[in-house]
């Protein structure tokens, strides 16, 4: 969606003032501290209710681990073991141009940077490339004073117009240039973008192209990335996804190497779907996300020490997709599923040791037999861990609608 997407809490906050470990980043005063690192993979959302104890408890129960808040809500976030994405109208490039606002920003940073719940500062959403220089200056300013916390910016999707992106060319070329400028000028610690795939007329055609472009840019820059996916309808042209369609978005993101997942939205007045209703009760999408968040975090943790070596498709190739190569260590034995699979390969030093296998059909489950290297195991989640070793060079996995499995083998 190409419009502002802030909750009432964040809108109020904005209207008032209220990878690898890097050592040796300087902060004001000459002290040294650790540079931000992602830590536990991110499960979060856009647009939620005020951060009360009841809201925080609901989000923790739902497997969300990064939540939006104002400075005055940090203690609430901490009480529930969550990480805070802090919103304040002071966290803006304009504050650096106004001595009084800059002083207020410095005071805000000094106030919150030592808080144990703080994880990130929210900077802006979907900026035009013309703003990158000013945003880069602000990101550097925040990093100098508080390198241990992320300066969070979210980018447009690939179907944004040239006018929105601030770059020229066809869609793919303009978006590639937008990403290049963003990484080179802003110098972020994480790439976040949104892409909303489920229209009332059917599925969009840009999803895998966008995912592939973000994956490659993140790899080139050595950065983690986060995908904001659709969990609501805000206009008649967009449909509310069901739990299986939500799973499809989560598992395909994992197959491409995402270390963060976010849902648009948690709650927004008068919108359809989402995680919660106006009275605070939860929806079927909350129930689905509660399971998916835990699966996402568990699998992404396993993949975090590894490098994404490729994201491939079996079956019809959507725009931006690559076919599974003949020399892949993972192959399908016998007939492949009608709607195809996504296969994400991961490993170290260019050698694959793990794969995320995703059912590209979010309507029907499939049973797939895979040809794999010997001593293969299947990951059953954080609680179940890895299955006993399979030694016969093949393994059969049950993939629910839109679901996936993580497998590994000895190198």
C-alpha cells in the first residue's frame, strides 16, 4: 500500500515531541559501544493500538517480539519481555536543521538509549529518493549517539511509480536504482520494505520479483532484511488474506532469507481483517500469526548464521523467479506438485547445507519426496527441534497449504 500507515498511538507520537557484531563504534563523549545487531529474528506489525499492559500481553502471547511505542510506553514494553520500536516526531531530518529541535532530539536519545526495552528508532516510511541525503544524515547522527539501536526506515514496493520512488526507467530498473541509492546514501543497518500481494481480482504479479531484488541487495550489502506483508483490506481492491495465504507470505519470505516479518496491519479503525478488533478481541488472523510468528523466528534463528545461496522455483516461474538448477543438492522425486515449490538454499562458504522447501499452493497441502544428501534431518520447530537422521538419500515431507519445512544435511 502506498500511503501512510500509522496507528493512532503513532500519529499522536508524531504530532508531539514527547548481522555481525561490530565493536568500537563511537558515541558522543568518546565512549565506545556495540553496533546494533538483529538478535532474535523480528516478528512485528504496522499500526496497532496504544501500548497498554493488555495490548503488550496480547502481542507477546501472539509471538510478536518487536512492538511500536512512545517514550512513555517503554516500561510497559519491558514488563512483557518485548523489544521497542520507538516513535517520536523528533526523530526526523528536520530536527537537525533546528537548534532547539536538535537539542530536544539529543535529550530524547539520552533519555531512552539506556532503556533495556529499546530496540530501534522509527525514522520514516516509504521515502522518495530525493530524501535519502537528509535521511542518511539523520541515520548517521543517531548512529553516532546511539550505535546500539537501529534507525528503522521502510521502503516502497517494486510496483511504486517512478514519481513515488524518485528514480527513472521501467519498474525493475527504477526500483533497482532506488535500492542502490538507498543503501549507498542512507547506509542502513537493515532493509525493510512492504509488498501487498492479494487483490480482489486475484494475486499480484510482482511479489517474487520484489522479494528477489531485496534479497540480492541485502546480500550485496551484507544486511538483514524484513518483509512487511498483507494482513488486512483497506480498500475494495484488496482482499483480506486467510491464514493459509498469510502462511504463504511468511514461508516464502523465509525461503528468500528474511530475518524479519511484519504484518500490515495489527489494528486500524474500520479496516477489514487485521489481528485485532476495535474492542481489543483477536481475529482468526491473529490465531494464524501466533503460530506463524513462532515458526518464523525458530527457522530464521537456524538460518541466521548461514548465507542465502539461492532462492529457486519448481513449476511455472513467476516474474523474477529462477528455476531450480540441475545441480541442486535438493530435488523432487517423482511428480512435482501442480502449483510448484520454492526452494531456498543456505550454507557457508558457498556450500549448501540447509534448504527451506515451501508449498507454492496456499489452497491445498502436498506430500513431497525429496532427493537429498545423506544424513538429512527435518526441523520441527523450536519445541521439537531436529528429527532423527535420515540416511537413505531421500525424505518425504508434508507441506500444508502455503507452508514450508526446513531440512539440513551434513556438508
